[in-house]
C-alpha cells in the first residue's frame, strides 16, 4: 500500500516538473521574440538617421558657392565674406574669421557651404585672399546663386568708401545678379544691381545728404557738374534732381536751367517690366500698398507697359550703408 502511494506521488511530481519546464520555455521564447523586435526597431531608426544624413550631405551641392581663382591666381585660403546690405548683418561670420575660409577643390576652384543663408533675402559677397589681402568688389547674392561659380572679370571697381582704392570685379557664371550699385565718396556710380530694398532715387537723396560735402572737396567738380554727372549715371532727370535736393535738405549751386539732364531720364539697361519710384510718385503711394507695388510716373507709364529698361528697384526705405572693404578701411 505504501509503495503505491509513493509511486503516485513520484508520478505527480514528474508531471509538475514537465509543466514547469514547458511554461519556462514559453516565457524564454516570448522574451527572445521581444528582443528581436527591439533590435529590428533600433536598426530601422539607425537606417533612418543614416539616410537623413546622406540626403543632406554636401554631395548634393545644396548651399554651395564657388569661386574660380584662375584669373586672380590668389595663394589662398580664399574667404567668402557675406553681409546683408539692408541691415548690415554678417550671417556667416565677421570679416577675417577663419570660419569664412573656403575649401580648395583643385583646378583653381574654391568652394564654401553657405546653406545658413536665408531664402528670399538679398546679400553681398566679397571674395578675399588671406595671403595678399586682395579682394573682389561686392557682388549681389541670394540663395538662387547656390551651385553657381563667381569669377573675376579682369576689371576693377572704385572703392565706394575710399576712391583711392579699387577692388576686382567678379560676376556669377549663371546668375544675372551683378556687382552692387553704389555711389562712391566722390559721386561716381559703380556697380550694376540695385538692392531691392532701395531705389536709385533714394540712393541719390542719401548721397546729397551724407556724401555731397566730401565729394565737393575731393572730386574736383563744381556742384553743377557733380550733381549732373551722378544723376545722369543713375538715370535721374531734373525734376527728380530738384525734389531730391529739397528732400535731402541741402543747399547747392546746382541750377535746373544750366543742367544737361532732361526733365525725365531713363537709363539704357536690360529691358524688363518695371515700376518706377521717383519723387513725383513717392507722396502718392498709398500706405496700404506694398513697397514693391508702386505707381509708375505718367511720363513713363506708356513706356513701362512696353517693357521699358529697368530704371529703379524698390521699395522706398532709405539705404543702410554698412562698412565694406574691411581690409581697406581704417575701422
């Protein structure tokens, strides 16, 4: 009897052991399955990060600006200095910073990652040789220039701040943006592209107000010749010359009767549709109208409708004159 009871007890213990082993094995299998899933998810995340890095890599050319050194033959490193002509900010770094050093790609080509620049904003760029301190004149720039290459033309442009100094002219290979249009310290007009935040008329008013006295001393010209020459280069007629002198609040010896300029002048430049801001239309601009949508003067309205040459860029804010050519200025 005792042996039968013992045998039953042993059988029961054996059954319990088998069940326990089976349950433990099931737990281990579930745990392993969970571990495999976690590893797979980590792998997917890692792949996503890797793919994201590759899609934003410099190999796509996004944000890259280039300078062809074949004409200048500078020793380098060549720096890419960028400033905003409207507010004077320097988004890539201050003048002379090593952060501005480009990469020598060989074959005379230097490149720089300028992807930090804002889309829809206008800038100027100066290419600068760290070895010789030679530099180019201010070249207009937007993010549409990404992937483009600038190159010296062989011409030189007067320094707007110091007329005794010059800088090399550079232009883009593909972009239509050219050297920045400015009036120099002695009244000469240099460059081609007027920043869109200002106009030629507003530049002329600023010249009369801020720079005329200096130009009188060093240009060797009378008021009549100085004002006429500057106005002619900007395509400004006597009507707007009179208005600009009044707006600037200066006293001059310029006379409308002695002027060689016509009443209304439109310079011969690239033909594009344009709206023109002059003194005659400035007061008539409604406050609710965007600065870029300005009425065309009656004298040129018909011509503007026929795709007249671009005379002026808008809007009407006064230009800010940030310091340029840092290596040449005393500051």
